[in-house]
C-alpha cells in the first residue's frame, strides 16, 4: 500500500511518544520507508534505538551529528519526504514551527519540507485550549498544515478532557488516505448509504437485518483515499467510519430517504445500505401489548430511495446500487438496473461462501447497461477499489 513512500515521523516530548513505535511498525509493514526524527525531550520517554530497530534507519536527533555519511541531513531528508507527520506534537513544537523557529533537527527538517505536513497534538486539556496555542494552530492551518485530533478522554495526569493523542490506527489511516492511492476522485462529491435500517413496531421491538456496514466502510475509505469529498448516511453498523468522512446517522428507511433527498448535490452515489422494503403500520407504537403474542402487523412499503434519486438526477451524476439475491442473481439485478434507471449495479449471491452480511470478503458481479464483470472472492476493500475503478471508466 505504501511501497516506495518515504515518511518522516517526528516524535516530540510527550508521554504519548510510547505509542509511536507501533505506528512505525504499521508503516513498515505497509511497505513504507520510515525516517524518525526525535526531539531531545522525546528521548526522555523512549530511546532512538527502539525506532532504529524497527525502521532500519538511523534515528535523527542532533542537527550537528557528525556520525553520518556526508550530506546536509535535514535538507536531504526533506527532499525525499512524501509526507511528514509529527505525533505526538507538543505545544512547544507547534509554537516553534508557527513562529518560524528552526533550532533542532525536527524543526529544521519541517521548515525545509515542501510535502504534506500533518500534526497530531497531544497535551494537557487546559494547555490545548490556551489562546496562544489555539492561535498557533490556526496560523499553521492557514499555511496549509493539517491537524488530526486530539481525542477526548483521560489524560496522563488523570484529568478528563480533549488533549489525548488519537490512536495509532487513526494516524495510520490518515497516512494511507494521503499516500496509498492516486487522487483520481479529487474534487468529486461521493454520497454513500450504509448499514441496516430499523423499523419500529412499538417502543421496544423493531424489524432490521444483518447488515454490518463493512461494505459501506470499505467504499468510504476507498473514495476518501482517492481524494473524494465523502458523506456517509448510515443506519445501524458494527464498524467505525474515519474522522475525515462526514457521517449522518439515521434509523429508519424513511429517515434515510429524507437524509439522501437533502443531499442530491453529489457526483457519485453508491447505495450499499440494506434498506427495509416494508415498515410496520400500527397504531400501537406508544403501547406494548403484553398479552397478545400473536399480534399481527400490517406492513406498508417504504420509499424506494434509488428510484427517487434517479428521478431527481442532474447531468453528470452517477448512480450505483447494490443487489443482494439468493436466486436468479444476474436476471433480478439487471431488472433492478433498468427499473431504477441506474448506471451500475453490484450484485452478489448470499448463498455463496465468502459473500454477504458481516463478511470481510465479498464475491460480486458488476453490471452496467452493456457489461457484466464477475469478480473473484476478494476483500471488501479490494471490491470497493474495483467498483470505483469501473465507475471512473464509465465517467470517462
């Protein structure tokens, strides 16, 4: 995923520095070449040797270190860098960079870099909200620096508040988003529906399905990594969506319909949600019938979101649906493609081993008006990438 990418990881003097070897390991495993630069204070929390063992690169700590092959080290590193991430970033280093101070190996390298620079703050809650720190962050954002986090929770001194470094997984995902894909969806607005809707019978009971939201998550990650501006409208899911994705939470099919119809300014819409076709019609939603175990429920048809979106489509918009079937998969899916006036439909057979709800893999066929493209079993992330590949082919 990151093969051939050179990543500079800046580590400063916060307790969260102990998390950074895990991030370095994740980056190495993904194929990246990682250069760690530590401030003097960071070495009070973790040793350079730890990073050198993981990255197989000398950990840079001293601007005037004489024990290296001759080059102006901070300049040579800056020229190679595809991305710089400073994590954890203390108030001190944020202030120095914002003020143009370059008095150690990390700040001189950052000043010389022209690549993307991402800062992950980690500090005491009150320090993070100090007006000077807030001004420094605002200043760096204006210069194009990007910030991620902090999280809210228990801090090193036992206080509760925002100031915690985001997890290594979040940092890793952010780097993947920046570097792992070509930005062939840059400038595109992608709308995705995901997860399961819930249809209330009464205040306690509801009708739903087994959708986990994993396919929707894979689609959201793929689109984001390719540069798209992504909005996800989600029902019940068992997965967490990235912070860089706008997430709209809904419950029922009607809620999802309304949320989608309020967001018709998309370039690409991919419907990966398992939306109920019917919802209970009952006058007893404010009551619970304790004795009537055989209570019959009248069902009424829900709004067809895909058909409604197609009816309101604008020039240049692309609409992709999903079709989950147990028989006559291709015939039923092609019929849906025509009936709902879709550009593409992705179908699978729930009876196939390795396909369907809750799986990490899927087996699908991509259908357009004049193509049928069967795909072998692959991860849902790979399926998502293939889907956007084919969408872009159709766009062109």
